[in-house]
């Protein structure tokens, strides 16, 4: 007969555990509905049949099918699960992420509390793999290189000059060569800009790429350009095109050594003078009239005219070929019979519309200079 209160369990605490632990499954808390691009992370959860512990200093290595880089777990402290993140590296690619093999790096162990080793590490027998329940697509392949074909300012009633942003420009037309890369179809094209060395910012919304191996024009509004940090007279802004594929990988391109100098200040008349000495002049004599501009201007076509205050208003005209990158524009007035002016001065200036411009294409403001007209600087009768 068994001893009443002196059985084995009355005198010792002996636990018999012959149940061998296993890896039950590899699952995830991430959403597998969209591809994961470079630097994106996918959560992986290793679940065991019972709580297990990884020897101190040991590493559990997971060999995944998308990368040459293994995933490592360095701590499992009497746990039912072990969680880690897989970060997609450049060059990684898989259409259905799974675990190909699991191993322990070193002589240590992965055991339950009774000292039973996890049995299916080497074979993964009976384990539900990640690809059995999920369809994670990893795409660490960057889009093909591409180029920007052109970037040209637009205007409705002004002038366009390569390399300048002037007062009449109302947009920027950018043309991008979309590469022959199927991964970017359904992706996006974003134009970015910055002044000097400031950070790049998006100019307008991204545009969906509907076709590859084709050119794609994007029109950037002037409010986006002029809203750039540091946008001011004399500075230069540049643009970049950014292509993002459906997995979120990006490649960019710029127009090399090309920017737009900001020049929105119109040339003005600073003074009207004469190289002719003060005095009275009679019929047939010549009088010089010099119009000085705030910066060099060019008359692209048409004429520039000066109207004098002679008794019969005299209009002096300069043709386009006579004004090319000049600050001082000279006219010659020849005194005619019965004409008088006391003293001689200028009453108006004009030029063919949008033709008298500075280097940036800004149209000259031909308002008379207050206190610097011909009669203010000379006494010619």
C-alpha cells in the first residue's frame, strides 16, 4: 500500500515535461496589401508552442528569401513569441516573403524550462511559414535613371529668357523623360525646387505616371516658385524631378549646371542729359539728348521714341539695331525752322510693347525721372 503522507510528491517537487517545444508559425502585424520599398519595415512574429529561452549571448538567425542579409534575434527570455523587424534593403526583392531556414549561431540552445530543445529549427517541419498566410512583396530595386528634357518659363504677355525668372513669368513648363521601367507605371512624378542651398520642397502636387519610355510635361505655377524659401531678387533657384515607383523607391534627376536667376525689377530711366553745352541753338544745329537707364537694355525689335517740348512737338526715334545692351541711349535733335523750346526738355518716351528689355526680359519702365529730366540737368534753348 502507498504510504499515507510520505509519497514522492509529499517529499519532493518533481516536474516531468517530455513535451518537445516547436516553432509554430511566422506571422506579421504588418499590412501586406501594398509592396514594400527600400527602407520600409515588415514586422515578423515567431511563435513557439510554449515559452522558450535563448541562451545568453546566442543568436537565432532567420534566412529570408528576399535578401542575402539574414535577420537576427539575440534575446528570447522565457517567451512564447519573438518579434523583429525586417527592413527592405536596396537590391532586396521577393514577390512572396518567407523564411527559408532558421538556425542558432553558436553552441547555445533554444529550450523550454525543462531543458527540451526546440525540435524543428533545422527542418521547419510543421511550421506555418509567412507565405502561407501572407503575400508580402519586397521591392528594393530603385527606378531606372532618367533625365529632364527641359525647363522653360511661361508667360501670357511678356518675355521668356533662358536662365531667368522675370516679372512677367507665370509658370514653369518642365518636361521629363520617363524611363522604360515598368515599376514606375502607376508611380508618381514630383517636381521639386529650392533657392540656393535651401532644402528641396515639392512644387505643386505629384502627378501619376501612366506611361513609361515617354516624355511627361508638368506645369509648375508661379505661386509655387515664388513661395520658395529665399526667393528674392538676385538669387537663383533650381529644380529637381523625383520619380517614385509603386513600392515607394525613388530616383531623381536635375538639369546639370542649370538654374533660374531671379530678376523681376524693371529697368527705369535714371536721368536725361545732354553732351551738348548749355546755350541757344539755331536752325540746322544739332543737340544731343541722352537717356540713361538703371541697367543695360536691348531693343529687340521696333523703335524707341523721345518726344521733345518744341513748339511743334518733335519725336526722335531710335531703331532696334541701335540699342543693344546699352545703359546710355543717345538721340540727335536737329533744330528746325520756327521751332522753339525754352528750355529744351523731354515730355514723353515710348517703345514698341515688350521690346525694350533688360537681360532677363523685363520691360523697361519709361516714366520720366522726377528731377532728372533734360531741363533739370541742362539749359538748352
